[in-house]
C-alpha cells in the first residue's frame, strides 16, 4: 500500500434534538496509525477519487504560505467582535509547525461548527482531517462522513442496531494538494471538492468553511479538449473507423489518468492519438501543435471530467421508459434519426434483443388467435 499517513484526527458534529444547538465532540488527541486506520484512509482516498462531480478552486484572499498569520481559532476584529480564524491560517500554522496537528484539527472543527450554525443546517457526521502522502503527492483531506444505521443478528437470532460511517454517501469533502499550494499559491486548482447535489446552500456552507472559491472549471476544459480532438480528426479527413478509434484512444488515456489521479496532458494526448496534420505553411504538426495554433482556451494539463469524455464514443439517453445507447460510429448507418417525425430506425438489431422481440411477437399472435377463437 503506497499511502502513508502523517496525521489524522476525528471529531463528531451533531445537532441537539429540540433546541437545534450544534454540538461538537472532539476525538482523541493521538490516533494509533494501525493497519486498519491506513486501510480506512486508503478506502476514503479511493472513494474521493472516484467521485465524478468534483470542482477545483483556491483559497480566497490568501496570505503567502509561511506568513505569520494568527493561528488562534478566535480573535477580535476592529469592532471588538469575536471572529473565527480562516481555515487557511489554521492550516498554515500547522504546516509551518507553529502548532501541532491536533490543535489545528480542533480549531478547524470549531470553524466548521460555526458555519453550520450560520446556515442552520441539519448536518451530522464525523469530521475527518487527514494529512497523508500518496504516489509522491502530499494531501490534506477534510471530509464530513455521514452516519447510517445497520442491523445485525447474533447466534440466538437476536436483532441489534448499530451505527457506522457511511463512506459511500460521502458528499462533503475537499482535498488540498499541498505541493501545488506551497509552490503555486496564486493558482486556481490546488483545492478539489465534491460539488454538492443537495443544492447551493450545502455547498456554500462547506466552501465558506474552507474559505474556498471556485477556479478551474474541469468540465469546460474537458469539453474544449473533446471539441479540439473532433476538429483535429476532421482536419485529418479520417474515415469513420479511424475517427472512432481515435476517440477510443482518448477515452482509454483519460480513464488511465483518472484511475491514477493524474492530470490530462495535451502533449500526452498528442502522443496517444498519434495522427499529424499540416498547417498553412505546409509544416507537419501533431495534436499539441494544432491546439496551440488554433488557440483553444485550454490549459497545458488539467484534472478532467470523465463523464464528459465517456460520451465521446457513445450516444445514450433515457426517458418515458425507453433506454437507448449505441456507439457513435453507428450513427447514420445502423442507427438513423429522422428529425421530421422524431423517430429512430435501428438496423442490425442486437441478437439478445431480437430474441426478446420475436418472443413478444409470438406471444401477441397467440393471444390474438385465442381471442378470435
């Protein structure tokens, strides 16, 4: 296992029934970094990586790394009111070794508690703060893991209920690439976070807790990449089979990058798809040079949105009880769409579907025969 934990803390946040008061129960100061804890963080890391709905950003109005910002959790502003320290300042106090990891985690937990109180949200779960290394990278993961109830039965068939961390329902989580943060503090992508599905109110509260603002739009970058590849294969005048093979090569490369948590590189894409074209002066150029000449608004490398790339080789849709999916190369040949009457004609029906349709026709014919008799 290539994941190495430097520090980890676990705290519990809940709302008191009746009063709605937000309660914070701090976890132990020292957690034994056992094999089970490492396996847990490794699983959390994998689940987070697998989330397709991630966005990227940076700390807003951020001081330079290593600055002497106050690290206390609360301070007085000019009006004399108590204010909560920014997450970035707390994190910096830990990274610069002005305070230990546990004080940093407890102060961060209090900052989160204050944000939940502001938004009056019904958030319950365990706050995990973990500093770890993976595949040469250094990360700080902050996640609120919901709690679910499960049931078990003992040898005497007695049913008992218990609670567990439901990592599969992880929605409030962010990860800071510490190398990128410390080397490029003015960047716009060293924080990744899961985009909430429960509405802007939830995602706002978690972003406010982190002091994070959205930066790089991975979906737009990926859409630009897909369009650039489509333009490139068109300029090369590839036939339908070659175009589809190029799309599959892009899809395979992006899947590999996603699995290893690596950015997509435009130069590497050029090597993967292999084709070259010629510019206005007759010079040969690969995909990377083509992108530069066409001035696509795309970065040299970026964390991509896999859901966008997945659509490059297939068309699919669902509605009104009908689900349809087919490879792009079949469009206009084995699958023909008529926009005038909004109909689709499918040739070369898949064998397993054909068997079901034949059986259905036979059953209908028998039913009509019995009714007529």
